[in-house]
């Protein structure tokens, strides 16, 4: 019998290895993978437009390759194409349609972590854009009856999903921050004042302390925005205006060009009675040197500019009245 050449044997070995890989061997295959999980940037927002600045070099996380289209279930990626495009185009109508699309797909693939993340992201984005991110104002809060109804409709399921994903990957900043935002809407559906004085308020502050500790610069310092907003909105004895000012100053130091950061810094100075400092912050907010540099503030940019103009006029009235 003629002896097989080394090349033939090597080729045969490679074919056998591809067809019957040994256990533990990592191979690339086409088609669906077991327990396929999403993939997002752990340090940046998945739906940010190109001009939005990222503060760190993004790292692809384990829980999330599908959600951003990096590998994963190719069939799911194709099915999500319409909804993904809606998310990229932004706006409450698009977010609502995208959430509905992802929800239908989840009914077919209930174990897909990618679809879970996409649905939660769309739901939170919808609430952010429709309820002005639950912003604290110089003369009130945002928990209207209409807003509470929206939060009750979308926030509970979104939070439960993000909590599940966070448990799988606790170091992922995107999931952690989005979960915290969903929690604000979930608890505020009961009314901000009621939520603040119950265990919900304490749970929220624990979440905020965690993201401030782990991801302080994420999304232009949004962890500090969460902290400051709670301290301003909460009733006595939890309300702490000086600490709120400190929190918003920390966010501003992370990114002074942020429209959102300047607006909230102005709001906190107004509540503190520092009207000249508030005027300066609001003037920056309506000026040309600030922009929506954070991914999540893009959805609320017009509101921040409009509210900054209104707040600036009210602040000038205080100053003109000798209250500076």
C-alpha cells in the first residue's frame, strides 16, 4: 500500500478537526450559538450619533456582541434591522416603534440577551425623550400625572431586564447606568416625593453610589447628575442642596461643554440662592460653546435649551430684584 504524503495527512487532520472539534475547543461557526448574549460598549452609548464624544476607548463586553452587531446570532441581526434603524434615527415615535418590534421578537426568542437589552434600551430611551429625563427644574419636578403613567407602563419591565443583565456582567457601565435610569422612572411612577422617603430612595442612592465609584466619567458624568437630581428633588430631611451643587459641579468638571451639565449646575445654584452663579451657568447653556456631547442628553437637548432660556430670565429677575 502506498504511503500517504504528509500534506494529505495534514489536510485530512484539519478536515476532521473542523467537523469534530474536541471538547473545550473554541471554533467559529455560522448560525445560532447557545446562550448568545448581547454586546455593547461598556464605556459608551450604543445609540450615540457619530458626533457624540466618547470619553474612553470602548471595550466590547461579554453580555452584549449582538446588540451592536459584533458577531452573534446573524438571524436575529437581520430581524432587528428595522428596529435598529429606528433607534439610530432617534425620537419618541421611533423609540416606541422599535420597542414594539423588539418585544415581538422577544416573544419568539425569550432567552436572547441581545433582544432583552435592545428592548430595555428602546423603552428607557422612549421615557427619557417623552418625560425630559425626569429633570428637576428651578421651580418644580417632572412627575406629572402623564409622566407617571408612562413610567409605570415602560419602566418596570425595562428595569427587571437590565437588573438581570447587570447580574451577568456587573462591571458593564452601559448596563449599570441604564439600569439606574430605569429605576428612577420606576420609582418615580409612584410620585417622586413618595419614592424618595421609602426604601426605593435608599436603593436608588446605593445604585448611584456604585456607578459614581465605578464609572464616574461615563456619559459626560451622568452618575453625578443622578446624585444631584435626587438630592434636589427629595423632601426634607433627604434634600441637601449644597451636596447637590457639589454633585453637579463634579459632572461639570467631567465635561464643561455639556449642555445638560451646565443646565443642572444652574438649577442647583438657583436653589442654593446663588443667582449670579446660576446666571452664568444658564448663559453658558444657551450659548454657542456648549452642545449635547453626552449620548443620553441628545434626546433631551431641545428641552434643556428651552428650559435654560426660561430659567435664565427668572434668574435675572431675582438678580434685578436685589436677591443676587
